[in-house]
């Protein structure tokens, strides 16, 4: 049984809302410690660890690259865990024993304002309730649901966070990611112009790995193992600090000093 934990990172030179200079500086300061923390956890799990630095300097492209690698690595490994570099393992529990044997790939899906779908899509609420940008979860969910609407499917109000992905050879290969991502790309291009959302939201639609992954789940009716909040606990501007009982802290706010 060959097990692997891998991460993937490179300096992003093309401007992107998710990588302001402050976050780049934080990655630079804590880079070695983040890699070592993931490597040490892999060792505790009896797994290999590989940290890739692909020659990609576009944020969106590097997010898709992790999906392609996730599938490609099944040629060499039986069980695979992907971690964004800002995911810090804070547990002694073995993630493979907990999740990798499941027949479905494990990903955490986030509920996006459970009641938002009951509102009128043209209500002012859509525009004013959130500080919207293309990475906002509401915008991502609207983009995903627009893609599904073109196929006469009523989407749900959940979006994947691909910062942690867990699977085995069969579960990952059954997702057919490389093939289905191409199909998702085609449908997304149509959905950018053909959708029911106000321009304040539709104008923010952008190609995004979490939008496409979530679309694939619903369009192809793929079962996903919900790994739960404890295995991908997101720290942002509103939720900060290390929390007890959490297996993996996902520091999207890049506040790494609380761990090191």
C-alpha cells in the first residue's frame, strides 16, 4: 500500500485577488516551516511526501494543476492526500486510516447561506449583502449553478473547498477529472453569458477549480465523502487562531505565526 501526501506551490507573479503582497510575504517567511510540518505529518502517517513547484505563475492555473496531479499520481500510489501549502496538520490521527479507504473521494463542501436560494435573483440583497469579488463563495456558487441550469439541473447551495482532497486509486480515477474538467470548461464559457444573475454577480464569474469540481459532482451525480469541518477548518478574517480538536487548519488568512 503506497501512500502519498503532496502539496503544490509556486510564486504567483500574475496579479490575483487571492494573492496580495501581504500573503506572498507570509508564505515567504514561513515557507520552509509549512513544508516541514506537512512532511512530518506524512511521516507520522507512514506516507511519502512530495512538494511540487511547477513552472506556473498564474493562480488559477496552479489550482487546476493540483486536480490533474491528484488524478495522475494514481499511476504510482494507492492512496493520496492533497494539501494546499497553507493547510497545517494539527493532529496525531492518521488521515489515511480515517478517510482514504472510503469508496468516494473526500472533500469538504461549504454551505453558502442556506436561505439565499429563496430570494429573488434580482433583489438588491444579492449585490449588497456581500463584499463581492470573483473568489467569493456566493459568486462561485452562482457560477456553478448557472452551468447546471444550462443542463436543466437545479443546483444546490454548496461549493467545494479543494484545499484538502483525499482518495484512493479507484475513487480518484472514477472522478475522471481530466476528461470532465474539459467539459466543464466548455459549459462555463456558455454560462458566463447565458445566466439569470444580475450583472454585478455574473460579471465576476471566472474559471475556477472549485466551481468546476462542484459542477462535476452534481452534473455527473458523483458521490463525495464529506470529510467534515475538522479536516479542513478554514481560518480567515472572521475566524482566526488555532482551535482545539481540529485535525487540519486551513489558514487562508496566512496567519501562520499562531502555529510556528
